[in-house]
C-alpha cells in the first residue's frame, strides 16, 4: 500500500506501571518484565520495515525503541512526543492522588478518568497543540515513508485521536496499553485505513 504509514506504540512496562504510579516527566526505565515484553514484541514485528523510528527522549520510550529497531532503522529523538507533565501527581499512586487536598478535578471520557487541574501539570490543550506540531513534522519530513513512533499513554491518546480526525476531548476516550501497536495508512494526508494489534496478547501483526 503506497503513501505514508504512521505506526504508534506505547513503551513497554515499568515499575511505575506495576505500582499504578504516574510517571509523566520522571525518567523511569523499563522494568525487567518490560525489557522482556519489548524483546517479544520485536520478534513479532520482525517482518516490519520502518524508514525511521521517532521516540520520546524519556528512557522508557528510548529503551523500547532501541529494541524494536534492532533491524537497523535510524532512531530519532523528538521532545514533541514526550509524555504529559503531571505536576504534583508525578510519582504518586492513583490512591494517593484521590486523597490530595484540595481535590484534583476528574472528568470521565468513555471508560477513562482524567485529571484536569493538578498543580503544575501540563493542560490537555497544550499537549494537543504538541500533537499537531508533531503530525506536521512527520508529514513535512517523512511523507511517503513508513514511520514508527514510540511514546506514552496520554500523548498517544491525543495523537492517535488527531490522526483519526477526533477533537481533543473525544481522543481521551481511547487509552493505549503498553506495546499496543496502531497502524495508520494515509493517502496524501487522508487516513484510509487503521489497524490495532495488542502485541502482549500474541495477536498476529499484518504488515
């Protein structure tokens, strides 16, 4: 299939994931479980060809990218696809966040709860603007290429939603799991096909 292909994948597991802690800008590495998950994912993606792998500069993303790009695709770090800054919530568990005073405002979109006003956090609208700049960067520099983007949960919520034609709030209903691979096929800049594969569940990847 000709055109631009943008594949997005959330990094493999960390100890913060296991403890249900918010990492955000905290530079936590992959856990041993995460490293093994990434190696298994790389084996399942061995038939894939990517012209470039774009990764968040945070360790958990760059470690995942290096394992997935073992076939030699160049790896490019880009801070536009870093995770949302969660401010006062970073390093806290979900239970600790629910007990903060004053309370953090929560909204539900689909089946997912989102924190709106934690002190020092990056507003969703600012992350949304980063996704737009990132999309423009990809189409300007890599149009017609096969691209793998390795990033984080909230950024990929919004970025994948943008690629689907959703707005900022609508995008928050779809949260990617660790190593969830989404393939977006474009003709020009028009989305013509999308597929999702959860690599941790031994689903078959169709390239």
